[in-house]
C-alpha cells in the first residue's frame, strides 16, 4: 500500500465527517462555534482518528463503525491543544502553522471553545445510532473518559507542568509521555478495535501495540522540537528546552532517544503479526511516526 495515499484518503473521510457533526458558526453562540471550528480545522493530520479507523479494520471491522468515535476523539484532542497553548500552560503563539486559538479569539473564548469541544465529544459518543450497540458505546465512552481525565491526559499535563525546570528521571518522563500523549493514542487504537468487534486476544495485542507506539510518538515529538524548524513543524521550536521540560533528549540525550524510539517501534510492530495484511496500515503509520519530518 502507498501510505501517503492512504493517509490522504482517510484524512478526507474524517474531515467530511467532522464538517457534518460540528454545528455551523451562526446564531448567538457564533463566536464560540467559530473558535471551535478554527482549531478543529487548523490543518491537523488526524493521526489519532486515522489510527482508530486502521485499528477497526485490523480486527475485521468496517471503518464506518469507528467514524463517529474518531470525530469525538479528535474533538478531545483539539480541546487539549487549545488549553495546552494558553498563557497559563505553555503560552504558545503558533499551532499547526497558524496563530493559536487564544491569539485569535482571546483567552476566555479559547477556554470555552475547549470546554465545548470536550463536552460535544461525549455528546457524540453517547448519541444512539444503529452503527454500534449500546454496550459497545458505553465501553468506548469509558475508554475515552479514562484516557482524557486525571488518570490520563490531564494527569500527564499536570505532571508535565510540575516537572518543568526540575532534575527529572527517565521514570518521570515515561509517566508524562504515557499519560499526556500516549493515553489518547492508546484510546484511539482501543476504541477502533472495540468498534470493529475485537475479541479479547485482539484487543490485548492492539493495546500493547498502542502502549509502545504512543511512547515512540512522543519521543519522536521531543526530537522534532530540537531537530526540526518552525516551517516544518508548524509551531514554535525549542520551547521544550526554553521551559526546562521533562523530555527524552533532556534526560537521556539525543542518541539514546533515537535508539529508544526505534526499539519501541520494533516492539509495537511485533504485536501485529497475528493480524496479517489487515494491519498493514498500522505497521506503516507506526514507521511514519518514528521517521516523520513534518
């Protein structure tokens, strides 16, 4: 398969679905809705929803079964980016090559846009339809909530903030990466597998794959902050070093970070052996995550 063609096709599929599920920017709440749509459609590569669709297909499902959950998870991810960029957090000026939400709409609207996206995501996940059974939707909601809250992404963000400027260990960095970024990537894969009707053995393999791939993704992201440019990455470069962030290169060095990312990639790929050709998109996306030069 040609990965770039696959990614473009899936991205367009998700973009169309997001356009359909997000409300139009009109009425008394038009400014809020504009802010929500601004960040959702600010040029993201839709990695998490694409992983979800790929996981669904890997276990024998149809991508359409995971489409609404994929949109919901992208809303959760986007909310986290809006809040992460705020002055009280990372105070970033650019995201995906455009001004951050609070730079365009102000801090108050940006906060509320993030709040609204998080809430809308769970409204969408809980909405009755004919695609997924109620019990499956309940399991998906639980996975998404666990990955998003204090025991997942939010907890990781707090640990990340508290670690700034400290003499951090590799265990601290692993905790931050597992929770702040890895939790939502793992959730995308698990939700995709559950949507596709995975049996317990399949779900276990997908989970282990996601744990390794999620950490590899964040190590690669740490390295890009050092080795890339603002034009390539679409956001401010070198911010991790400036803020004294707990990153893999800061604690383990650049060479060891590359080695660890490669090792994690191999561990992730090994979990997909039993899926055969159906998991080829997951294999190639995993390699892309490690080697990407955005």
